[in-house]
């Protein structure tokens, strides 16, 4: 008969605790975002072979991030970073996220962030709710999209109820775009009043096809506001400091516009200050250092402009650039055509002619008399 071995006991004499099955069953569900983060680390360790597994894993889970109206920093990231966020307004935990949005979160997991928040709870920074702050309608679906620095765009019923329609609506409205048709008022609203902005200077509102494709692809990962100024109509008034940042010797073609960054940052001398506010920030500006049609140079420039730092060479300026309409060059007036009127009569010449005719007639009359 074989004697069964007794399980080893801890050296301190205490019994080994068994796992509490009830506690495990009642444990909160795993946060898909946090779990996915762990899987990303695992992929980095195991190599590219695990990438497909990660794609399938995230696509199956999707997931919404729980947002807190008391977390001002996180809300600022959601509403003002430019990154795409689909936010579902949830009054309490009993309100389920609709199937259409959970399906969209799985389809768009690599393109759009998804979050859930109580839109009826007062914000920490004010007594207003998100519904009041952004003028959201109670009669429309409680979900909105924030992307590319634009105000929240609230969903409508036809997109909210159907998974395919919801996915397509979120995808199409989250794509980056270049804002054109600038004038002084629109330039201030869409560019200089924001935390950062890239200004394209071209001779038309229509950008070169190849450059626009490269720009939009780069903007997918760097969601900075980009506006296009038609320099055949408008001139951008810049300070001398900013003008001096324009590099010399770069190639100039009609297909590649000039790129200028305008932004705001905390001065270096105040960077170590404990509490900073927007009032501590100053305006900065500068031109792209490399070639605008080079993918690496363009990506570095857009990333720097989105969050202006101290290493790229952006300089502090006293005031933001403005637009002014160019004066049209007046063409020289053509000389008037020669007049078709009758030239003035020289009366002296006419008088002499008359006298000559009279003398000739008298001479002829004398000749006639002599013949008789």
C-alpha cells in the first residue's frame, strides 16, 4: 500500500489559505483597456508573432473607458486634445450602452477612443453639466463625438440605433481635415484662439493631391488643427522673430505649401512652477525646419506643434499673427485711341487759297478779252 504524501505546511505552522471562490465570483470585471495594455507589453516581449493575437483580442473586447467629471485633466484631454472620442452619456450604471455603440467600439478600437460619463453631473470647474456646457439636446441620443479640436457632434437616431450606421458615422466624422476658406474672423476662430495650429500657405484652397494625401495620413496620428490660407488673397502678418525661423535653401514648388506653427506654451522660466494656468502661457511660432513633403520632417513638425515644447526652435511672440487682404495691383491705364473728329481748320491757309483763286479767275478773264 502506497502511503499518500501529506501536503507541505508553511514553516511558521500556519495553514495555507485556500482561495475564496465567492470573492472571485464577485470580483469586478476586467477593464479591457488595462488588460490590453498588459497584452501590448507581452507582444513587445514575444515579438511580432503575437500581433495577430492582440488584434483579435482587442477586436473582440472593444470597451469603454469610464470618465469622471471631477477629473479635469482627463476631460481636457477628451475635449481638447484633438484625438477622436465617442462618448456615451450614462446617468447611472443601470443604463446600458446600446449594442450599436459596443459593436462600433470593437470595429474602431484602433481608430477611436470610447468613453462613458455622467453628463448630468456638475463639473468640478463649474456648476454646469456637460449637457449645459456643450448645449447637448435631451431629445437626441445621449452620445456625441469629439475629434480634431471640433466641438462635440451629437448623434441622431438613424445612426444611433443601427450598428453599421453608427460605425460608419463615427468613422467618417472622426477623420482629420484641413480647414480652408480663411478670412480674418475665421482665422482667429479656427487657428489663433486655439492651443496650437498649423498654417499652410498656398496659392489656392485646393492643395496638391499627393501632398494632401501625405498630410491627412500624418494627421491620423497627430491630431493638430491645420488651416489653409490662400496667399494669393491674404497675407499673414508675422513678427520679425517668427519670420527669422524660416529656413533658407529649401526647395520651393507649387505643390508643397509653406508650413507655419502657431501655439501656446508655458515659458521655460515658469516651467517648474507648482501650479500653472492658461494665463501663464505665451504665444509661440515658427516654420517647419525640414521639407514639408518629407514624411519624417512633416510628422515631427506636426507633433511638435500639437504640444509646443522648447527643442524645435519655436520662438515666443508678443501677439498672434493676423490676416490682411492683399491689395490688387492696378494695371496701367491704356492710352486713349486717336480721335476720329475733324482736325481744326487753318483759316489763314484758306484765306490765301481764296485770294489765289480770285487772282487766277481775273487772269483768265483778261485772256478772254484779248482774244476778242
